[in-house]
C-alpha cells in the first residue's frame, strides 16, 4: 500500500502549483501528484497558442472578478489573498520573467509555454514531489480519517487529498457518489458559426469595437470582432459565449445576434449619413468606407443596404440611408452553431460552489478534501483569467494543507 501525507490528483497547472507550494511551506510532508496521462501540463503547453497566457494584468480584485461568469462572488475573497501581483512575483522568484501585452495578457518573456513547464518540473524535483504518470483515479473513499484512492496502478492512502483534474466527468461522477452536487457542464469560450452573405469571403477582417447582443435576452458584450471562415470570433464573441454559456446551450446554439458595428444609435448614424451625402456627393458609397470600419466589411454592408458598387452618395434615397444605418447599428445575424476556440476548450460546470469553503478551498462535506481549478463551477473569459483562478485556489489550499 502506497502512503503519502498529501496526494494531488491531476498533473495540470493547479496540481503542480499546489504541490510545489505545499512542499515549500512544509518540507516534512510526503507529496505525490497522480496524473492519468503519460505526461502532465498539457493545457499549459497549448495555452496562448503555445506561449502560455499565465495571467492578466488586472490588479484590483473587484475588477478582476468581473471576468468570471461563474465564480465572480466566490473569488473576491481569494483574490485578496493571492492576486495577479503575487502570481508575477511567484514566477519571477523562480527565474521566470513575465511581460504584459497591449491587451493585458501576460506571457513569459521567452514566449514559450515550455518555460512554465520546465519551471514546474524543476521545482517539483527540487522539493521531492513525486509525479506518478498513468495513474487514473478509479475511486475515492474516506476511511478512518484518511482517504483511500484506488487507481489504475494500485491503491494509495493519504491524510489529505486535492482534486485538480479540470473538467473531468469521471471525477465529477466520483464526487457525486460522495454526495457533492455537480452542475452539468456546457461549453464556454466558443466562436459562432454564421452563414451570411455580409461576411462571406472576408475572413480575417476585424471590426475593432462593436457591441453584440443576443436577441430576446439580456446577454451582450463589446470589443473587437473577427470574421472567420465559419462565422465570428474575437473577444466580443468569446465574452458573450462565456457569459451566455448556459443560456446558449439551452437554445441549442441556434439564436440571433444584433451587432452595432459603430456603437452609435440608429438616429445618430442616420444624421451622420445625411451629412456624408452632402460632403461626398460625387463619390460612390461603396468605395467611401466610413466610421473607421474595415473597407471590405463596409462594402459588404453597403451592398446589403440595397445599393450597387456604382451608387453615389448624392443619389441615396431615404430607404437606402435607413437600410445602411440599420446595417451599421442593428444588423441581425443568425447563429447556427459553435466551434471550439483554438485548442483551449473550457467548460461552464463543475462542483457546486456552495459546497466549498473559499477561505481554504476545502470541501464543506468532508475534511481534508480540497479542490482547485476548473473542477469547480468556475470559468472565465479568455485572457489568462482561468489560470489566475487556478493559481489563487491552489495557493490558498496549499497554505491550509501545509499548516493543518
């Protein structure tokens, strides 16, 4: 029988971060990481296009929590304990410098996720954390103030166990057997599939600042919008998919969105178009992109407003002006499905947050059972926020585990 003081199930970001911090704070503890795969840290490897989006340069807890569609209220306290600045300091103390990009995302200066992986592996070896690969957890049982873990490679006993397995249905099922409540997972952070002549043939075009609403709902977001080969992406869409994850799943990913490409009212836009009709009278509307819109997108919207490439501003009639104002400020698009955002699959769902003590990240149902990362019903918009949740939860749990 294999016996450890602490066993962490899951060899991902949260698991390694917790194990290293426990080992640093209490060198007497015998610690093991059980990873079901033949290697760990796979999500770290692909994060940020292989660069690893470690965190986000938001340093005010009350602002940071607003990036979490699920977990906003619960994470406020933890972020006061371990925050973005603490993450930056943690990595820098171990020789990994981070940099801030224009959009606030933070990456290692090396621009390689391998830097983060190497840091974790080196620190784990330095602090004698055992990493056991190909150990899939089959059952988890509390026995005489200890935990029995049955795995594909044998049984283990431990005083304290942390589950940091991410969105894993098999682990959620084991927790349901222990009477924990699991919120059914649905996809979050996805792009919209849209077939529409207005965006056909112009993939790669970016509208820098739009407002998007889901018709017949309170869901909306704003920011850059990217037209893709299959529909739309970029922060305006991804934020909407995250905050609307549950609602959009209920709609089976068939719904309509309304886009305001220029963030003006219909009336203000119409007034501006009337002025342009006078100022640009002899020019064609098609070739006179306005409102700082990309030329190819402008041209698509002009054609959708019942004009030709030869229509001149002077010849615009009332109906065409209103149609163009409508296309610019309240264009309706039909969404017919979703696509995964790159390889970074995120789900909304997991352990019911009411069953977790967020001062310690310990189960309220069982002593010495801890959680960190996306195994909880916590998820965030894209930009390094999911990792920050992992770091904060793992650190706080590690602190409690090492002291108790």
